[in-house]
């Protein structure tokens, strides 16, 4: 177990998608030692794992295929596993996106039972821009900027101390997670419908954000710092 | 609550006499004044509450490209908000290099006019969300356009120009916006040659015409003299984001002050 003084070692799963530089820099800024890796042995040694992702669900699952077993094992062993954007959607059981794109069934990791569905509102898709977090329940990932140990200044946002409730985050997506169990929903965001913007499993070690914390300014850095803290105490 | 209107500072980056990247800002229409170091400016805006950051490479030279990508990487390491990079992007490889350097989106202007297929190729490979199509529009009061707007009682259309407005293309901006959206552009970045540098406000007829024609988010640019101009382009034209350079660079208004004023006027912004 790592102590507060040592950096948390975080593996960012490198499955060949998107811009990993931003998430790496965000995690480093939050105090992590980051390793971009596709080596399964390194997953087991890490204090925490980040599943990034930009792009299509089935393509993501195809690329993440070789890592499926290792990720499920690490999740079961209690290792913190943080999915970002598509990486969060991959934590669920399945996605309408695969059907919509005619790519057949693509199975997610099924660590948080549920399905990813497409926005059905008359709002423009993708949902792209800054929108508000409405925190539904406690989880260490949503600890607020006023929390003990925070090294970040309090922003002037409408957040209620003690959580990131009411703060803004940056989103880019057309599908959203609909977990089977409401208890899996840590925060919601309103875009014509209230969708799950942060989800977590029952044990609490598997969680994800639909938005990009590495692109969400101070609020996002707070969430990355929370993740690093979770890894440190793992 | 829904999406907030975005306030976006933009820097124009060129090489200085020593071959280092430096920010230059247009004053009095054509003169460019040295404004600062790109990385320092990016840091400042990241900390001051900007919603995104736009970096335009205005060197337009092959030699400058490597320095620019290196500078983009340094900027990307400092900003934890979306970063759009434009200037000289003409091929799929250019898009890839720019994203690899740390950009979240690329802004493509004349490269897409020269070869419209680039939009679809970029969207297919990297996702629509990172393909921003930028136009430099100029008002024309003749019969050669397709979509006409009323400007002070006169009928005009908007032409896509290249080379900073020095060369016309005959392409109607509204028609091009519709085509760009169909080809997979994720956002449209609308500059006005007429309004640029005036600080008299954004080109409202132009921005309205584009917003009415497409459902893709529109970033209004050129002419911003203060928060009231942003209010006008959001409320009257329907823009999703307002871009400004000199008012922020020369500290005429801070990002926070601008957002505060917009909030008071009832515009949803991220405070």
C-alpha cells in the first residue's frame, strides 16, 4: 500500500485511440506517475487503471479486446478502474451504438450492468460543451474543492462545498450510460433528459465520467486528484 | 440547465526574428504587434476561466511547422480545457500530427476549400468532434451569391476568401457551411473580414445566416469589442461560442469580467 507521500502509479490503457497526451498530463498534474501501457503485467502492478477513449463503441471494444480479461480481473481484485468518456461507456454491458452503426453486438466489460443509449431529445447531437454536474450520492471521485486535503483554490462556481455538485464539466458524446441500477448513478447532467454523467459500481472501485476531466479545468483536475487519492489508499 | 455559451480567447502565432514562436495581434487592421509568449498566454487563459483556447499558426511556412507543433505541445501541456489548433492544415497527415501534438480539435480553412473531401476523411479517421471548419467571410453586394442577407437595407451575400481575405473564391459561405456540415464538420468557425479589427461587434447578419442554415455549433469570430458584442451574437445571431483576441490580450476585459457581465444579462455561462 502506498502512503500519502509517494506518487500513485497509474496505468493508462493504450489501445491506440485518441489523444492520450491530455489525460496523461492531467493525471501527472494531479500527482500520478503515469505509464501508457498495453502490457497486462503492468496493469496488475499499478495502483490504478485509466480506460480512456474517443471514438466508436465497437471499435473501442475491439481494440480493448486483448485487455478484457485483465481489466475484469483487476476490477474484481479491487483495483481502482476509471473510465473516461467512451472508456466509461465500455464499463457497461452493451451499447446501442453498435446496433445503430450496423456493427452488431459489441459486448462491454459488464462491470456496471446497463446499456449505453443514444440521445432521443430534439437537442443537437453530439452533446458538446460545458454542462453542469448534479451529484446524486457520495463517492470519493466527487469530493469537492473544499474537501480536506484539497490543494486547489475554491472556484467561484456554484458548487456546494464538499462535492463537485453544481460545477461544470466538458462533454463530447452522442450516447450516454443508462445503468440498470439507479444506485450506480453518482451524478447526472441535464441535456433535454437527465443522464448519468458519473457512474460507479457497487464496490466503488470501478467508476467513470462521461465528460473529459482532463479538459474540464479546475473541476476536472479536482476529479483527477480524487482519483489519484483513491489510488494512493488502494 | 443546458450547455453554456463558450468564451474563447484566440492567439495568432508566428515566428519572431529568432525563429521562436510568438503571439502577434492585429491592431489598426493590418499592423501586427508582438503580444507575448504563446505558452505563457495559454497558461493565463487556462487559469482565468476560458472555456476553450484557439491557437492559430500564421507562419504558413514549411520551416515554421515543426516549431509550431512543438509549441502546440507545450501549450497542450498547460491547458486543461479544449484546445483547437489551426493554420496550414491541408492533409490527413497534418490533422494527425496536430492532434498528436496535443490539440483536441483542428481548424481547417483553405485546405478544405481546396479539397472538400478532407473534411470527411478527417471526420472518419478522428471523429467529427475534432474537425472545425473555419471560413473567412467577406460581404459582397453583387448578384453572384446564392444566399442573401439584409445589411442596413442592402442585400448582400458572403463569400469565402483565402489568404487572409486578399483572395476571393466565389464560394458562398452559407452554401459552404451546409456542405461542410454534411461532410462531417463538427463545428464552424466564422470569421468576418469586414468586422475584423473594428471592435464594432461581430458580423450579425453573417453569423445569423450561418446559424440558421446549420445545426452544427457555430463559433463567432472577428469584431468583438466587449461583453455586449458577445451578448448580441449569442442572443441575436444564435452563436454557440464567442471568440475574441485583442480585448483579452490587452486586458481591456478579463474572461471573468466578460462572463460576469453575460451572466447578469441572462446568458448561460460557466462561472
